[in-house]
């Protein structure tokens, strides 16, 4: 079996040493396309987490006061190490997660881009000297690293979700304890190997795998951890917010979504279909910003559905490692069952399956890209995240109706709209209750812009200049008696 250029780590990184779990426990990791065993990772718990937090706290003293040039220099080396290893890292990501290799290569590239962005952005994290009310005083506003940061990440983007946390944390001068998802631990562990290779000091980056509850519990209980940055489901995010209260930690939460995709009669249909395919089927529909609900205006509805059906049926399904494959397997059988139950629910409430609708003939967790029409607000996908290759199409008549339906959810992460009316584009910007809005584009994530949700999709931003703010504390210092 490939060791992906030595980057497949079967142990955990604490204080610069690669270790197993105290009790020797391990968890098997499998490839969701082939079901081959990729390896075994340590099943760590609270004791190992406490040691990782202690190591991060010891390392914080020097790291937080290190020269900015040292930190940015190491981050630039980390960027280069990632890009030098783009191919083995992408292959490893596809092997553990299932997404097509082309998407995995893209994820490694954007991970590297986040590291470079924050290496640059920290150089612009300026403070202020505020005009003082009296002449004998100077009022300083300065920024400082928040302290030890814990990062908990999901399986759908196992590399880039950590990049968006590790980059700003290390740039700001924080040290880190990270817990990647159990289904896809290797892309997370590889960050530890690369950080070590390029010379980050011991204890600055620590990476643990194992029991989410035990590791998460130790993180949340620790008064040493000053910030928790989490990407995952809204359900677990809410639990962590509650747990953060006892030690008043800073939290940032990138949670679930239920993205609407509005297509107005005046849309460019070719562009709308292009955007729909990427916003629906990227990562087999398993992204937080994936379209959950297509709202299509009556005049363009039938043409749009026909084109969406054709494009969905043309998708090449298979093992993501094979050339030309555009849709891999879903992450596990639970994901398949969720999609199936949503299709059954919609059918029983009058929707029509116009394409797909079943497990794919390839077996395992492969699923047919599915298009449903006649969707209504009573169906489960109107309120719940699908996280699979199911395109549900609702029909609407007026702009008001579409906006109200789009906003009728507890989530507020991403929304998309296709229209050539400039006035409408601005009305959508004002009225859509979403943190990310794509007008005439189905793919808008970029390192330069703040990524993050409103409402129950979370708090805090990743990327952009805002992505650094959560890792910095602001102090006000008054120096008096200066006459
Ligand atoms: P999840 O079940 O919430 O898990 C996310 C991470 O939290 C994993 O590392 C998981 O560990 C860990 N975890 C689970 N229970 C925990 C607990 N009690 N305490 C501490 N940590 C715990 O989510 P997922 O299924 O991996 O990811 C899919 C979700 O992530 C979707 O809802 C998606 O929308 C959301 N997401 C949001 C964004 C965004 O930027 N807003 C981006 C990507 C994904 P284990 O793996 O060991 O269970």
C-alpha cells in the first residue's frame, strides 16, 4: 500500500513526538470507494489531550513572542511543502474521503493558498494609537495572540478546513491542538508531518485522533485552551458552545447549511446550469455550501429541469482515483440512507423523481445523481441539510416569494442566484439572510474573502482579513503622566 510519499502517519503528534494511544487502542480507516483498509490511527482520549494542551501551552511562551519574520518564513515554507507534495496529498485525500482526484488537487491548492494568505495578512494586523482626551496620555490599541487554540474539523474537506484554522492561528502566534475527523484523519495528520519537516518548533502544532467525546471534553474543560474553532454539524457546534461557557472560551463555529439556489426567468441558462452542477454535485453534494433547494421561476422552470437532468445523467461515477471520474462514493451508509429517506419522504408528499433516485449499480455507497421536481416546503430537505447528490427543484412566480422561501430556514450559510437584473442583484444582497451570496456563480470560496454563516450556520469568519481577527485579542493600554 502506498505511504503517499511518507505522509501517511499512523500515529499522533504531541510535543514533537509521534505517539500511539496510552492504552494502545487503534481505529481502522478505510477507503470509501474500494473498502480497502488504509491503516490504523491511535484511539486517544482525555489523558493524551491534556498532554497535548500542556505541550501547546509550554510552546506558546516562545512562539507568541517569536519574530514575525520567523513565523511568516515558516508559513511560506509550509505553503511550498504542501505544493511540492500536492499529488501524494491529493491521492491520500481521495483515498480516505472519496472525492474525485481533480477536486482533491484543488483542495490541496486552496489549503496552501490559505497558508500563504495568512502569512501575508498577519503583516497587516495593525494596531492603533487613538487620540487621547488629555495631552499627557497616549492610548494604544494592540493585538496579541489569543493563546492555545483547539481546532476540530470534519471529514468533507479534511485538508482545507484545517488550513483555514492552522494558518491564522500560527500566523497570529498561537499554538494549536487539532482533532481531525475519525473517518478522514490522514490529511489532518499530514499537516503535523509537514509542519515538523519545515521546522515549526515542538509543541506548536499537536494533532490527535480518537474519541471525539473524550478529546472534545478535555479541550472544552481546559482553562488553558482560550479558543475553540470548530467546523462540523450544527448539532455538535451547539453542544460545544454550551460547553465553552464554563471557561468563557472564544469560539468560532462553521456549521451546517441549507443553501437555496434561485434561478430567475432572466437568467443565462447555460451559466445557471454550470453553476448548478458545481454548487450541487461538488464532493458528491457533501459540502456545507452545496445547494439544498433549487427555486426556479415558472417561465424558465421546465427548460432548467430538462438541462439539469441531462447534465446530472452525464456525470461519470466511480472511484475518485480513476481518471475522468466526477462523482465518487458517499462517505458512509448513513449518508446513503439519509438521501434515500429524503427521496421517499418527497415522493410520498407528491414530488416526482425525474432522474436517478437509487443506489448506483456500482454498489457500496455510490448513489445516482438525482433530480426531483414538485418540491414543497413540507418535505424534509426544505429544512434539513441533504449532504448528498439530490437536487430538489421548487417552482416560484415572484421575486418576493423566492426570497421569503429562501430565508425560511434556521440556516444562513450560502445562497446563490442567477439573474441579469442588476437592481435585483442588489436587492438579493440586502434581503438574503446568508453569510455567503453568489450571484451568477456557484463557486465563490476564495482565500481573500470572509467565509462564514449567519443564524444557526455559525459565528466567526475564515479567510479574508476577518479570518485572522478571531485569533487575536485586543488590548487597550493607556500610558499616562507623559508631560
Ligand atoms: P460532525 O459530526 O459535527 O463532526 C465534526 C467534527 O467534530 C469531527 O472531528 C467529529 O469527530 C467531532 N465531534 C463529534 N462529536 C463531538 C463532540 N461531542 N465533541 C467534540 N467533537 C466532536 O460533522 P461532520 O459530519 O464531520 O461534518 C459535516 C457537517 O459539517 C455538515 O453539517 C456540514 O455542513 C458541516 N460543515 C460546515 C462547514 C462550514 O464552513 N460552515 C464546512 C464543512 C462542513 P469524529 O469524526 O470523531 O466523530
